[in-house]
């Protein structure tokens, strides 16, 4: 009996080569590049995001100090968080193109080895 994608007959499944891919140096490089990018980005985001409620709790007088007219430091900080979110998502989209290119190279490498 031939195993198929649907399990009832049809197109035969390709042999599972996930272990081969997982141990390839190219895949390791891809994971390393993603980790070196994503970990700092996530830490920057989380620290900046949670600092607003923490500062409002710990330093309410300082955060409510007016800077421009009646606009306080807290409002500037909250606006900066929106800008930071847009900036980080743009940076991620830019770097994701590189990750997508590396994944495509890995797929091409694997398809060449299957031939």
C-alpha cells in the first residue's frame, strides 16, 4: 500500500527529509540570523512597551509634567510607542525579505539534492 497525502490514494507522499534539513548548515545559519535579529528586537519592544505603565506607576509626578503646553511626558511617551511599533514592523518587513530569500535558497538546495 502506498501512503498518500490524503491517505486514501492519489499522489504519493515525498519521504520526510525534515531531519536532513534541520541538520544542514544552511538551516542553522538561517536560524542563527533570525535569532540574532528577533531576540534584541523583542527585548527592545517589550522594555519600551512596559516602561510606560511602570513609569506612570512609579513616577506619576514626573510623567504628568507638561512639556509642550498641556502635553505631558506620558502622552509623548505613548505617541513614541506608536511610532516605535511602526518602525519595528517596517524593519521586520525589510529583514523578512532576507529570511525569505534564505528559505528559498534552502528549498532550492534541497530540491537539487532530491534529483
